[in-house]
C-alpha cells in the first residue's frame, strides 16, 4: 500500500495464532525506510481486509478463494485438545478422537478446523469465540479441540492440552489479492521464503560491487623474456654487438680459442 508516491508503506494482517515478529524484523532490516504496520484480524475478517485494501498481504488459515487470492502455504499446525489439568486425558501424551467419545466437545462459532463430524457429545450451545470456549473448559463444561497455536495463545494455569493425532489440521499461508502483486508484496514474499537480500528473485538487492582491476597478463606467443647475453646478440655498453669473441678485462678483444 502506498500513501503517496514519496512515502510507501506496507500493511500486513495476521490471524490469531500467527506470530509475524521474525518476518517483521527482517523487513525492518532490509527496508528501514518503508514502515510496516501489523494488523490482527479474525479469520473471517482476513479476506475483506485484503479486498478492501486495508492490508496488502495477510497470514491466513487455508483454504482461501483461489479465484481472488494468491497464496503460499507455509506450515500445518498440530491439533490439540484443551482440558483441565486434572482431567483423565492428561495421563497420556497423545490421544485420539475415540478418546473423546464420552466428552462434551465445545465447538465455537469461530472454529478453524472445518469438521465434517465433530467428535464426542455436543455442548448445549456454541460459544461465539475460542476465548469464550476456553472459559467453558475452565468451568469443566467440556473440552476444546484447536490448533496448538490457539491453545498457547489462550493459555491458562488451570488448563493444559494434549496432541490429538487423528483430528483435522489447520494450515497457515501468506495470501494477497491476485491483481495486487506489488513490488512490496514481492519483497515480503522473498522474506517469507527465506531468500537472501542478493537473491535474483528478490527485488531488494545490494548495489553491485565495483569491478576489481585486472592484473597485467604476460604476453603470449613470444615465450619468457630473454636475459642479456643469452641466446642471440645483445648490445654492450658501448653500443657494439657482442657474442662473437670475448672481451678481456681491459676492454680489448680476447684471443680466440684454438681448435684441436
């Protein structure tokens, strides 16, 4: 999103359970002149925030409408059952849906797991939010099945949770409008994908380094330079040619050797 041509900014929405802090830190390191605003939204609000331009991109829970949004799946969460600390379920590290057959399972209206068939016995009524459902569990009215991040988000000292191995799971994705893949969106995609600042697919890149001066290469084809006095004739100090006879210490020509 751009407030004006001279003051770009980026607005990132995220649903409960997602922690965008590590990506936000990388953004501030790479684009310190572009403000990043974080907006927490409910899963139901995420799509409207993107379509209305309130956010440029969002961390959402799948599925999304692929006719309107692009999405990059990031990770799938573990599903857990939240219970009071003294509940019989806490005797095991992992439980199954069959273990909930005799339990009242609270099903909030903002559930994100998309059950085809809810396990256990239904509660008398459906609370409006996950936070409300947590209060019912604390009051020993039932148990709650949620992604692990939501169990941590609504942590209470009198409650705990156990992994539910065969329950539906929730996946997190980065999403944005298909017709609004801006340069800043591309920058954030690069950060989420873990691309380095110099990645050819990332838009934010360091300025190119100055070319290093090349060392002078020796001439090819002529071999190594000849030393004075070796091989062909060379010039002496007086400008005359040397190489036929030897000069003595007095500068006179030496006597030629006799052939045997």
